[in-house]
C-alpha cells in the first residue's frame, strides 16, 4: 500500500472515485477540485488610519456544494475599541460568506479571552466544545430542507 498526496493532475482520478461515492451526482461534479484553504482580509480604516483587521480563511468545494470560513485573526487597535469596528468587520465576513453560499463560520479563542468570548456571543456565535460557530445562509438552508 502506498499513499500519495494528490496534486492537480490527479483530479480525474479523484472525480472518478467521487462519482463512485455519489453516483447520483454523476455529470454534475464538473467543477471538482481538491479543496485548498484560501484567505481574505478586510482592513478597517478610521480617519484614514488602519484601525483593525480580520482574516478569514475558507475552504470552498466548487459550484455544486458549499464551503466554510474560519476567522483566523481579528484585531482592533486599543484606541479604536468599543466603536463598533470589530462588529463591522465580523459582519463583513458573515455577509461575504453568505454571498459565497458558505453555511458556517467558526473560530477558536482562548478560554481566558473573556472580552472576545463576550463579543462573539453578543454577535450570535455559539460555543460547541472549544469551537465557536455561526451559521449563515439560514434562509437558503431552510429552503433546502423543505425541497
Ligand atoms: C474583541 C475585539 C475584536 C472587539 O472589537 P471592538 O471593535 O472593540 O468591538 P465592538 O465595538 O464592535 O463591539 C460590538 C459589540 O460587542 C460588545 N463587546 C465588545 N467587546 C466586549 C467585551 N469585552 N465585553 C462585553 N461586550 C463586548 C460591545 O458592547 C458591542 O455591543 P453592541 O453591538 O450592543 O453595541 C477587540 O476588543 C480586540 O481587538 N481585542 C483584542 C484581540 C482579540 O481578542 N481578538 C479576538 C481573538 S479571536
């Protein structure tokens, strides 16, 4: 037995295996690609000065399925805290993920970071073990469930 790391040129082999797993999707998995984490960063400026930033890494599975986002970093300069900038940045990534069709955003934060925990709870994130989750796309999900 040999295990190799798949590279782009192996896509056809993977597609073949994939349609074995999901025969009902045969012919639809035309945009298949090996998932790779990518990232997007937003910077908030206040009076022309950078006040904070957020980095979202995400995995997207192509056109026929979905993906998810992970808040990798969020930081607001001390003098700009409590102005609503953190909330603006988080809402920005939530709507960005929503447009991409991602179902979930998650993040982790140390147990000792009580400020961040209160902040994320306030913004609707809920804890599941060590992970904080926010479900996006609620309407689209609800539609999918009844269809
Ligand atoms: C956590 C952090 C991002 C919050 O950013 P911020 O710009 O100060 O937060 P906002 O002003 O947007 O606050 C949004 C809401 O969360 C609440 N909130 C923010 N920080 C809070 C805290 N420490 N305790 C309780 N509530 C808090 C605010 O009251 C506000 O409520 P409102 O919408 O009802 O007015 C910022 O304090 C920070 O950069 N901390 C250091 C880095 C960090 O811990 N990052 C997160 C690690 S994953």
